[in-house]
C-alpha cells in the first residue's frame, strides 16, 4: 500500500464521499465506529473515558466516539479546546448531536485554570489531526503537557496531536500508548525518533476507495502480504534441483565461517536448488551445501553454473577482499547481493561503487550506510537520499533496521511491515542475504527478490519470536522458520 501525505488523504476522503454517494459526516461516523468497536471489544475493562477534542475534523471524530461509547453505557467526559463557533462543518454537526443527547458530558476549556484532571481508564487524543502544519503553542500545548503525565492509557486517533505526518516535529506532542491510524500508516510512524509519541500503532480500515481509482500516486510504500504473495508460485511437478538455481556465497574467512554457512543454508531453505559457500576449516553440519576455496571463485562463476552470488558474510576486510570484489564486479553480470564486509571494503575504496553491476542489491545496516554514502540530519531526509543513490548507481539499497527501507532505481521506496527487535542478533543479516540470493537464483527479478526477501526474513523472525515465547532469538531460529513463512505468504499454510 502507498503511504499518502496529508493532502492525499484529504483528497481520498473526498473521492470516497463522491464515489459512495454519502456525506463526509457519514465517513466520520464510520471511522469513529472502528475506534469504538476496538475500545469495546478489545478493551472491555475500560469504563471511564476522557476525550480531548479540538474543533477540526479530528475533534469531530472524538465527538462521534464519545456519543457511541455513551450509547454503549460507558462513562465519558468530553473536553473541547477551541471556539465551537469557528469549527469545521462535521465537528459542528457532531457537537450538536452530542449536546442534544448527552449535554452534561461536555466541558469547554477556555484557560489554564479550566483544564480538568485527566485521570481515567483511557484518555483519547482528538485535539489535532494530519492537517496540523506548525508547532502547538498556547492553551493546547498546556493540555498536551498535562495529558502526558496523566494516570491513564492514552489512545491517539489517527495521529498523536503535535506530530507532523511527513516532516520533523517539535514538542509538545502527545505521547500515546497506542495510535489507531485510518486506512494507512503515517510516514512519521516508521522512524525511531517518533516511537515515544506513537506507541504501538495499528491501521483501521474505514472503507476508502482504492488509491488508483482516486488517481493517487506515491513513491512511498508500506510492504504487506498483499504486495508479496503474487510474486510466488507453486513448484512444477517435473522440476528438479537445477530448476531452482545455484547460489554462491563468498565469505566465511577463518573465524567467521558460520556467517557464510548461515547465508548458504538460508538460500537453500528459501528454495534454491544448490548452494555453494567459500569457507575454511568448516565443520560440515549441513552436508546439503557444497564448498569451494577462495582461489576458485572466478573460475566457479565463469563456469556459468552459478545463478546468483552473494558476497560479504564473514568475508573480512583485507587486500584479498578488495581483489575479489574487483574481479567479481568485472567478471559477473548476473544478480548479486553485496553485504557486510564487502560493503565495508567498498566504503574504503569508493571507486568500486561505479563498478557494481546494475541491479545489484546492497544491504547496509545504519553504520555501513553512513560509511558508504554519508549521513543525514533527520530521518525524513533518508527516503529521498536513498532514491537518489539508487538511481545514481542503478542499484537496490536495503537499509536494515525496524521497518527496513528498500530503495529502487525506479524511484520507489518500500518500508517493510514484518520483523521485531529480537532479530537484532548476530547473523540475522547473513540470513537475509541468503534469503535474497536464494530468491534470485530461482529467477526472481532483483527488485522482487529484495522486496520478497525482506518481507520473508521479517516474517520468519516474527514466527521465531512466537515459537520462542517472545524471548531473544539467534539467527538459526530465523532460518528454521523460513519454510513456514514462505508457506504463509503463498497461502498454503
């Protein structure tokens, strides 16, 4: 799915109202109902709600939620900050409805002294929505400061008040425990600097029309199962191991043999027919893999029996690494994944960037990315920076972190939806390299392999965490879950 900006969301709301032939207030009612259902069915122990509303459409959502909760028999108080006579049309309509049915629940905050206590079971933030484009000051700022120290679970509707959806933000900002976003994630949710404001977040479908039908186009995407499933197909009954490609993993220098072994095994678990790794002094735990020496690399790939190469896991950063990279980039034009020590070597010899074969997949973590390409001031600069680099060098760049970013030469950036903090463990990146190279060997186009590989890697980690009772993972835990992750993606599990 795309990650629309505030203007696009407004356009999509308007297009939905026209296409479905109803009023904007009906769409607001529908959106509020999703929040109310979540509160009633997923949090039945909540009895006392306080809802803080501004006088725009986000406040209108809050008024709808208040009325629906009151109709369900809950105890609700509504605080309004702003002039109700200068409100949005849908706010005014819902203010009238609430005032008619439940007039005693409404309190207008006019000054600092009229800010009430916010102690309750659930404090709902509906002060400002995505239309906010400047820092919050004055009375609303005082309300937010008091909200952030309240003895209550804070739920933000659509976006925490004060948080800019598509640019860097300045406090005060509501620090929500949970945020429910309508239809799409906000770009701000996907950056670590905003985690303390957003808390856990989820998407509430409110029945907006398809973005393509509305004529909306965006280069930012949130990667979900719906994007990945069409890339996979069932194996043909008469296929053989040669049908699924041969991966060569270049790595595993003395003392780091395990990195290459994990990458090669992950390629097999992903479905590659054959896997060869370079390694020395390796104890053979997986006899399914083949081995070759570093001195045979060029002759091995020149034999044309290799369908995909990954280089870097446990390779070491030495003069021989530089020589291998130089020869590989010159001799090999099939899909290639560049990881770990190979990236470190390139950062020390930047002339190699111009020699990387087109559509190569680079998989840096944050420090490797900075060494390769330089730094940036804040996270919102990163997607466009990655696009420029992907287009300049005609490569695919994976920035490994929570919500891993994948930038492609076609100008699109994808944020991954799978994965967890337990995957921050030694060897996890080597497994990702193996998964991607395994997909490349099976005939996936480089962009498809990058997207599917990142998603499958994260899903495997999620399954591993669940299987380990939410305790910390090791990389081989992720490998063991690859077949199940693939089956879930394909819909065969």
